[in-house]
């Protein structure tokens, strides 16, 4: 920015130069504020998702042992979230049902918080084939 000489011998910025500098500073601060807001929102979303994933991990760890796991549906509430676990036999092509020692079971977990955030986890557990 240039300095102009006033009639009384003092130097300073013109009003236009000062207003332009203030406008540039306002734009930069607005951009920084917007970036901080987006970063904070993303961090909060990740924290919420990790909390749901941790609750889902706890539920999956608390499933019955492989010998006791049976097809069916269970539901309940844990840590302020409603959950539902569906266990069903998995259709597998190519195996011999008469000689296989294990049967694969599909475990589908759905977990939803009161605010609507949800997570769904699907996994497969091997259970011993029931004796006939």
C-alpha cells in the first residue's frame, strides 16, 4: 500500500486503502471460520460413528458361543441405542451337508440411536452342525 503525503506534512493511508484492507481481512477470517466449522462437524460425526461401532462391537462380542448360537431374532437396548440381531443359516453352494462339521450362520446386527444415527454389521459365524 502506498503512503500519501498530506498537506500538513503527515503521511497515512487513504480511506479507500483502509477499507480494502479491512475487506480482505474479513474475507480471510470468514474463510478460516468456515473451515473450522466444517472440521468440527466432521470430527463430531466421526466421534458419533465410532461410539456406534464400539457398541456394535460389544454386542457382537456378547453373542453366545458358537455351539449355543441358534437362528432367530434378539433385540434390546444398550447405551441408549436400540439393537436387533438376526441369525439365519447361510446358503452355501458346493458343500456336502451330510459330511460338513460346521454350518455357516449369517449374523446381521442393526443398531440405532435415539437421534436416528444407525449402523448395520453383517458377519458369518460357524456353528457345529446339529446331531441328527
